[in-house]
């Protein structure tokens, strides 16, 4: 049976119902997080959050080549207490390794965001992925696999950044995204960490490109409504025994209100993890860079540099784990003024 290449464990869970016509699986994710920040020349802060609380229902319409996925998410990040419909889609399998999907879904663009948050190497995404990912939207998607090549295509409504709201398309301009991934060795997949290590070397390389009509402003991505963006990313993941390495580069051309000249934003991250004690302890390091064009479109941040170290304690793999990370996040505004800051986070996770 074909299963679309969702972030691993999005559909993991306990089967609670099966009949001749339909099956039902239930899965959940809970992440409780503590964050300490110490910006230079500004007051320190401490905060507790329910970073993510997710409940997902999934299953098959047995004998009809169809499956479904529904996911709710709650979070207190950003001083909110929201509960939202995160995903809701139906997939029709067109072959053993291909399928057509429609609904609200993850967009097949960046490797890090396509990874389930319960399988990340650090407590959260890199600064670069926040600045350049194309997260979710309503639309249609076709995906498949041929030998070592996996491919994904998407067409749908305007793709909002993580700090933007709204669902509907503002005009007739659809967003389109395509992604291709090649497994050079065993598939790396969408798992930033495998707690017990890899039994054989894994290496995959992916490339994605997309065109997006921005509908809502975003401080994260320095974009304004009616911007038209051309987005590109190249990423790779490599794993051997206790070692995991992952990296990506991003490039985005944005035309203000659809008019030339465009501005070019770039970013990248590289991270590595090492299992000190397989199945129990892991250390990690990451560097991430964001370079927005020198033009204040939305907000004042021009450059971000992130340097992080992490420690993971696996109690029952990703199902029950503790994560700790700390490091420096430097920001520079468009006048050249630099703001240095220290950040430390601790997170407890339950995933089933």
C-alpha cells in the first residue's frame, strides 16, 4: 500500500477501530517547553509554554484506495491559547507508489519543516527555516516514487508563513511548488534523529522550487501582502552509525507587489548530532544564517546568526524524551545595529 511521504510518525498511533469499510488510528503529540532569554542591554525573560499539543485521526477507506488525515493543534507560543485545524486531507492512490491528495496539508518544500516536530534534532526549527519555509496551504498535491527518486507537486491557495493568518486565496494567482528527492544510499527520510543510530549509511539529497503570491504580512519572513516570491532550496541528510548531519540552503526572490526590481533573500543551516549512548544520550550542534535584502519591508531585522548546542535524553525513543539546547542568537537591523542575545530551552515530549 502506498503511504504518502508524510513526516514520519504523523500517522503513527494506536488503531482503535477497524471495519470492512474504514479504519481509524489515533496519534498525539505533547511538548512542554521552558525558554530563558537574555538579550544584550534588555531585560531577561523566562517563560513556560505548551509549545505543541496535537491530536490526529487517520486511516484507510478499505478496499477503495483512499486514506484520510485530520489533525488539530493547540499552542501557547506567541502569547496565545489557540486551537486550530492544522491538517485535513483525503488521498486517492493512483498506483502502488503514487497518490493524489486534496485538502489542507503540508507543502512539500523544505526538509526541516516537512519533518515531524517530534523527530527534530533540536527543540525547534532553525532560524533559517522559519525565514524561508513554505508551511501549509489548501490545495491539491500529486506525489510518487520511481526507484530512488521521490517527487511531489502542489498547487493551491497562497501559502502563509507561520506568523501569518488566513486561508483563502486573495485573487486568481495560485501557488505552485515542486520537490524532488534522490536517495544516493539508503533513504535518509524525514527523521533528524534516529535514537538507536543507523544500521547502514543513509544519504538523500532534495531540491524544491515554488512560486507564491503572499497574502498576509510576515515578520518571520520579511514579506508583505501582494509580494510575489520565487523560492528555491537545496537540502541533504546523511547518517552513518551514531552520526547524523543535515544542511540546507535557501534563496528567495521577492517582487514588491508583483513589480520589478526584486530583492533577494538568502539563508542556510547546518547541524550535526552524535549518539553518545545509542538509545539514551545525544549531543548536537547547529549554525543557522538569515540574510534579508537591505530593504525594510516588514520589521527591522536584516540578518540573523544562530549558534546552538543541544543535548537529548531518549527515555523511550521519540515517544518519551527530554531535549535541552542553548546558544547565541545575534540579530542586525537595517541600520547595522547588532543585538546579541543568549537563549536556552528545555522541552519534555510525549508522542504516540
